[in-house]
C-alpha cells in the first residue's frame, strides 16, 4: 500500500504511464463487440468534430453516409468535381496535390484581395483629400465673398457718415468732424473750394468737444481704410495739443488770454517767433537738430525743456503740413480752372524745387539749457536748420521770396475772373500770319469746303468705310431674313435684380437683333374656311434671338436662357438670357407654345464670336375632327 501510494502521489509522467497501462489492460480484456463499439464511437466523435469544423449546424450533425435524407453515400466526404478538373487538365492530380494547388490559389486570392483593399483605402484617402481641397476652395470663395460684403458694408457706413454730416451742416448744427469731412471731400471735387485751413475749425471748442472729435476721427480713419491718413493724423496731433493746453489752463485757473505753451513764460514769445512762419521742411530740419541735441546730452542741458520744445515742433509741423497741403489744393484747382478756360497752358510752377541738403546735427555744446538762455539755443538750432534749407526757400520764393504763391480768397478769384472777362480771353483771339509758327499749314476756306463736299459725296455712294463691331453684328444677324420675318425688340423690364459684381464692373444691357417668324397655318380647318385670296390670320411660328456679348469677362462661360411663365397671362412666357459680368440679364415676352428641338426644323443654340444665337420654331399639330 505504501508503494502504491507512492506511485499515485508521483509526478505527471507517472500518472500518464499509469493511465496508459490501465487503457492497455482494458483493451486486452474487452470482447470483440465492445471493441467494435469503441471504434465506432471514436469514429463518430471524429466525424462530429470534422462537421463542426466545416460549419454544420445541429440539424445536420446526426447525418452519416448511410443515414441521410439526400441518399448521398459520400455525404461526409469532400466534394470533388471531377469533370471540371478534367476540363482544366488537372484530373490526374492526387488529393494532396489538389490541396496544395487550392492552397496556392487561396493565397493568391488573399494577396489579390489585400491589393484591392489597399487600392480601396488609397481611393478613399484621395477622395478625402479632394473633399478637403474642395472645402478649402469653398472657404476661400466664401471668404472672398465675405470680404466683398465687408467692403460694401464699410463703404455704406462711410457714405452714411458723410450723409449725416451733410444733413447736420444743412440744418445748421454741424459738428467739427462734419466740417473736416466736408473739407477732405472737397479736395476730390473740382468745383468745391474751401478757403480756410482745416485746423481753424478747432477755434472756440471745449475739451469735451475735442474729445468727441478725436473719437470721430478714429471712426473716419477706420472707415476710409488708409485714405487721407496723413490728414487725420495731423488733425489728431493738433487736437491733442489743444486739449493739453486747455487742461493746463483749467488746472492753473487762468483764462484763455493767459494761455502758455508749456515752457517758461520769459522765452515763450521768442520760441513762438522762431517756430512761426517756417515751412514743413525747415521745421523737420529743426526737429532733427533738437533730437540730435537731446541724444548728445550734456551736464548743462535741460532735457525736460527740450522735450517740451520737441513736442511743440511736432505740432507746428502738423500745422505747416496742413497749410502747405491746403495751398497746393487751391493752386491745383486754380490751375484746372485756368486750363478749362484756356487762359494758361503752361505748368503752374515751371521752376523745379531744389531738395534741401541733409541738416547738420547739433552737438550738446552748441546750446544751453532753459536757465542759461533757452531762447538763444532755439535760435541757434533754427539758424542751423534755416541755413540748411536756404536753397529750397529760394526755389520756393521766386522773385518775391515769399515761399510760393499766396492763397487766393473768393473775392480775389471773382476779381480775377472779371478782369479776364473784360480782357476778352473767353473768345478766341484772331491771329495774324506773323504770329503763326513756321511749321503751320494754312488752308483756304474755299478749298476746305470743296474737300468736305467731296468727302460727303463719297460717303453717300460707298457708305461707311470703317464698319464697327456692332454694325458687323447687325449685318450678320440680318443675313437670311425673309419676307415672312420681322424685327422683334419687345423687351421685358427686370426689376429688383442685384449683381454682386456691380461694384467692380459697370452693369450694361447687351445689344440684340431678334426676329419673329410669322406665317399661315394651312390645316384642315383653315383649308375649309379660307383660301389664298382670303387667307387666315398670321400666327407666330418661331423666333430667332441674336444677343451680342463682345466684352464678356469670362470668355469660357456660355450664356444661358431660362423660360419662365408669364404672371399675368398664361398664353405668354418670359424668355430670360443670362451671361455674366459686365452684362445684365435681358428678357423678352414670347408666345408660350411647345418648341421644336430638332435641328432639321431650324433649332439652333450656340455661342460663337461673341454672339449668342437661339433659333427655334413651334411644333405644328394636326387638326382632327
């Protein structure tokens, strides 16, 4: 017992050996019937496992080669199509070779399926990329469209702001921004003339008014999108300076008469005398000298004084730039007025201005601080800047040395116009032969009249020698026009039609030459009731539309036509033609009948050489009683 317990308690190998010995013992002691039953059960389990592997359901699990409702003795065996194998020439192969061949075919099919799957994935990836590109293109189009809408919206707001300014000016309640907007818009108008500089509109304004003006200037700068930006910046600089001066006066408790410039009172008048009367280029040179002086520094230099002085120079520069711009605008308008009246044909200023040389920088030792003669330092810097711009001042001054033509007032312009009218400059002056240039060709009046009559005679005989494009279009459209056709030009108005490209191209109506084909319809009824001496009434049998699009922007886009029902009468329809920019849609009222689309019956729809042709006839119906 102890030995048996030791065997049972042994390892896995001993257990397997013991089980094998027990199995061999049972086989040796079994009867032939038990042996046969054991083998059949083993075979049945093997077949069941094979059927499960083949995917048989529980319904067919109990079928065998001998017991099945199909009468198939080889039900459990693999089907072998011998005739198909013989036709392929592989009927002599054994079962093992056929299995290997089928395995190779399955492997090839698997690789082919993998390739097909890879191609499908690539197609899907390419499709996704195309959809992404189309989406990006659509977004770009929408962004361009939105940009156009945004520009139109900005233009609308700017137009509304100018319109509100005009209304306030007309009603006598104008704000400072209204006067400035009127001034800047008058520069683009040849007839409008503003005689006063724009910074004069700030006189008498309070701090709150100027604060509102600064906000309005920001709005105009945003709406105009970079247009007149220098003008608005200069006005902003001047307005901010006026606000700072008024706030200093309010803080000190002094009245407007005690206004100071933010520096020492003792040198304030001297500094103003130095700045006033100088041109923009001279003030710019003076600014460079001051900046170089501040950059150089020094022990005796008052930085606060010179920075305050530099701020004043910037304000005077803005005023000078506005003043020079105002004078240039007045000169240009006067020059245009003289050109229109034929008074002056030469340029307004034939002498070219000389460019000022680069200003010499002033070192820190050339001037002193505010406490040691600040006005003298300013005068030294102004002398240096004026010496550097002397050539430009002489070129601008001319003979009088006043720095350019004086600004004319309305009274001066009226007086000058009256003087020119009295001198007879509004009528052409009779010239003598001695006053004519040497290369002048003179013509006798009689010879000129005879040549004109000869040209008129030739024109009446031969017609116009140079045929225009539109005349050629009409001539081509009239070709083949018979007696049963007439010109048709009844156009239907299209109201409320808006075009997105109207702000870029000027919309226009295309030219056209249409024909309507009329005739008698000799059906059974008309043959019975009418004859050639008493014909039936003519009916419309077709139309020929010829629309002229010579200046189409997109030459590749073909014009289209749309047939729409007429709202007031169902017997008529509206034929509308659409081409694209710069042409508007055009429509005609026609008879609403069924068309004949066969080319044998004269149907034509083509676009060639800038002419869109649409020719069609109506279908004819047989009369039946």
